[in-house]
């Protein structure tokens, strides 16, 4: 889908330079940036994805629960 946006000149120049250095089109750079931003602001989607992985792999076992508890106990909060 095509869209038009307005961004500050300095940000455009930085993005254009980054796209060139990464050998990507501006469209690809902007798409990736927006995708990351949306993912960052959608924690429920991350939780849903992790839940699917657990269900599909059968990782929801007593062993994984004990291992997770041990790991959390050693983390300095």
C-alpha cells in the first residue's frame, strides 16, 4: 500500500542515509521501522505468540516450571 507522510528534513536525511548503508529501499526501511514500533507497543501479541510456542512444543511441563523458577531466583531485580 502506498501512503504519504510528513517527517522532519533531518530525520528524512538520517533515514535515507541508513537505507543506503543497509542497501535497502526507503520503503523497506520505513516498513521495518513501523513493524518494530507496532510490535513494541503490542505486548499482548508477544504473550500470545509465546503461548502458542509453549502449546505447540509442549514446553508447559513441571520441568520447565522448575527451571523457570530457578532462573528467576537468580536474577537480580
